[in-house]
């Protein structure tokens, strides 16, 4: 387990960039990143920074009401071709992910999937999930714990 203290948005972007650079590139399935933490703790902000680095060019918002959003990565310099952002808060069990096309999403190694509230669907997630836990310290500071 490793943790970082983020004191501003610039540091969040640096963390997102480092995260992407250290993501294993020799996968056979999608990279799945579970994002846990209270509302306002920085989960969506982290995904927004990832999208900026991947040059997605669209404003990323939380998929709370639609549950899932997908974004094509237009940059040719990246091995990631699609960013999928899922909010599992309203899901009752892991099987609900199957209705969202989960098996197809994870079968593509050039997908990166950010899953908010992964604890709600944990029974369907594999062992390769990277977990980031976001903790609100104050209006500017967040503590982010990383575990594989």
C-alpha cells in the first residue's frame, strides 16, 4: 500500500500523469481502476486529469445518473483507445455490471475503466483491479491510498 497527499489541482494532475506512466502496458485485458472515497474527495477530478492527459477533449462529469460514460482517446501516441467511467453507487450487485456490457469492456486491453464505488460490485471484479481510495482532509488537501 502506498499513499500520496495532494495539496492542489496541479498535484492531482502530476499524480494522474505518474499513474498512467506506471500502468502496465502488457495486459491481456482492460486496466480496471476502482475509485473509493466520499463524495467530493477527488475521484472524478482524478478521472478528469487522466482524460486531459489522454487528450480526450471533452469535459468529464460524474456518471452518477447515467451509470456509465465512454470516451474515445483521439491521441495516436497512446496505447489506450477508450476511457470508460462507471459509477456503481446505484448498482445493487456485481451482476448488474454484466448488463452494462462488462465482459466486453474488460476483454479489450486498450480500454481503461475507472469504477467509482467498486465495493458495491466487488464480487464480480477480478484480482487485477487497482484500488485508489480518496480521503477528504480539507478544502484543498486529499489523501490518496493506492493498493493493488
